[in-house]
């Protein structure tokens, strides 16, 4: 079973995790690991914003 809360908090946590890994590998593996992980972080941030928007729409429709 998978459940999620309102908004994009889960995605923001994942984005922070990937961004941290990217920062840690920035100097030792700048081209492959760091850039790939940074793109993953950006994707999760985009998803977080999308979930925030959807949650806002659902709240407005309930009222």
C-alpha cells in the first residue's frame, strides 16, 4: 500500500536527498553522477510543485 499526504512534501524530501548526493559527488564525479543526480532532484522539485498545485485546486473545489 502506498499513501501520500497533501502537496509535494514527499517529493521535496527526495529532491533534497538527491541534491545532497549530487553535491557530495560534485568534485569526484562531476560529469556523470553529479549532473544525473541534480537532474533527478530538479524532476522531484517539479513534481512537488505540481502536487502543491493539485492540492490547492482540490481545496478550492471543496469550498
